[in-house]
């Protein structure tokens, strides 16, 4: 089995956090989004992963440190890491075809801005599976249309008339991805463009038209990381899942507590100093932070920060930040928001 992860986008809706770090590498509950996504998919598949192919963007932004992180991720799952570049933002279909050399055999394709919780077995009779989630407002999503056998017979983008409540979440399985590769090559050769881009859906529709059997794989939880508000909400949900599952150490043994209280669930990284603070619930704190005389809840704080005299709720703070709630002389960069 292979996993293909298109992740070339810059994540503009998550600025300023994505001005210096690609969105898939922003940590949620202590691990980068793409790391959690790939590990969760590997867990669901319940079979060995031989290769993980990552489709990156501009080398000036997705540099050697990104490649090193992704290579380590693949190796941790016993897989080979392959790195490809999408030189222009020409859509989901173009991104997949940027990894052309890896498009053979059984493959899962997963876009790196979403996290899931799921347990199911792949249907052996299906040529492909599209992961979906039941939603209350299907008109806001791309959805699948099913026949009486629960086969997917059509993909409909933001339907004005009810089609189904099964929203496509951006994770796909193909028993032989070479068929999708052939169809997407036709899309590129014929210059079939929708929304100004080459779309994976146009390749999938050609497969369906030729009689390939597509089934749904329903997830229990679908968590987006598109903007600041939803990323904080996803961080809270993930902390709750991890706390209940008990599979990960959530609070490092190197945390220093001085007259401080932690209300779980929380993730707190290595060498964090907490003095006269209340942390939690639903807080992630990266390594090497100092927090004093503060209350923090429902927040995501990355590494190497010093925070004093703060009352934070639904806050998202990057790396190497100095924040003192008592100071008025401040320096704040582009796309920052204080509410």
C-alpha cells in the first residue's frame, strides 16, 4: 500500500501562522497535522505501508527541514519517503499527477488539511473508496450520490437540491491507482478545467462512467484545520480523543510546575516552565515555553514562547513569541489578530 499526500498549498487562511511554516506542519495536540493524518490512515488501513509520497510546493518555502520531517515520518511507519514538487497551483488533479512515478498499485490519497477518527475495513469488491462524513448542511460541500446498492454514481459540488448528506472529506482509496492516473492524464491532455484548475473529480467521474465500483468509507469524526478558529476547535477535539484513548504521553515528565494547575486534557511539551498559572482544559503547549502569572484555556501555543500576565482563551500563538499582558509597547507582524 502507498499513501499520496498533496500538500503544496500555502495555507493563506491560517496566516500569520503559515507565513513561516507550511500548514501541514503546524502542530495539533503536539504533532504536525500531516504526521497525525498519515499515522491515523496507517492505523485504519491495518496493513504495511511501503511508500509515502509527498507533493510539495515552492522549495523556498517547503525546504530541507520540511523534507527531513516528512522523511522521518515515513521511516517511523516503515515506509519509503518520496518527494515531488507541484510547480504551479493548478488543482487537485494536477497535484496528484505531480507524483506520477508513484501512481501504481493500491494507494490512499489524502489531502493534508484534515484529521479523522475512523474504524472500518476496505470493501474488497470496490475499485475505489471515497471517505465521507454525514453533515447537516450538504449544500456547503461536495457530496456523493448513491444508487440502491450504495455505490457512488455521481459527485456533486455544493448541490442546491438535496442529493445526499455524505460530504467528501478529501481522502480516497484506489485498488489500482494507475487507472486514475490514466484518466487524469486524459483530463490534462484535453485541458478539462473546472474552477480554473484540474480536478481529481474529473478523473473519478471518468472511472465511474466506465463502470468502476466506488464505495463510501464513513468516518466517525472529521476535523478541519482550515483557519485559526477551526484549528483550535480541532486541537480541543484531538486532545479529548487522545486523553480518552490513553495511547500517547500528553504531559512531558520535564514540565516544571510552580504553584500551577493543569486541567486535562492538555498536551505540554518538553522543558516547559509553568509558574503561578492555570492551564486547561484543551490546551496544547510546545516545548521550551515559559508561562507565568497567566490563565490559558482552549488554546494552541507552539514552541519557545514566553507568556506573562495573560488571560488567554481560544488563542493560537506561533513560535518564539514574547507576550506580556501588562505591556503596551508591542511589535506585531502582518495578518495578526488581537481580539
